[in-house]
């Protein structure tokens, strides 16, 4: 088993993108439509790169969203048994993922961790 008992080097963040993507079809480089999310490109200790979506929800915000989503989803099975309870999927999903598209559009973040 390789890697067991070995200290792994922490990945380093090389850059953050998200203001737009290069348009390779254009004669001169330009940016296309802005993205709704920020991508963090991480360089691993092996030299390879990985991409991940930046989180914009803090821990308390995520806990509140999951609880609210579960409460709204319970309205489908118990209580008034209304189909409006399916709207609970939105806060439940955003709470579990840790990223809210509305926060990104408004430039808002409750996440205390910022990339270096």
C-alpha cells in the first residue's frame, strides 16, 4: 500500500478564475459570459492540477439550510401534505453542497475561509 504512513504535502492554490472563460474561437483572446461560480485551480504535490468550486456558505448557514430544507420536505409526507414542501430541496441541496448561486450573483459569502 503506497501512501500509508507517509505525510502528504498540502495542495497549493495556484489561481482563482471565474470572471469569464477564454473564447478560443475569437481571433483575439477575449472573455465570454461571466460564470456563476468561482473555480479554484489546485496544484497537487504530484504536480497535477485539480479544479473545484469555491464554497460561499459558512457552517452556520449550511446547518440552517439543511434544517430548513428537511423541515420543508417533511410537509410533503406529514402535516398539510402539500406539494409546496418540495421547495425544501433547494435549501437542502445548497446546504449540503456549500455553494449558493444567488450568493454568487450578489457577490455575497458567509464562508470565513478565503483562498490564499
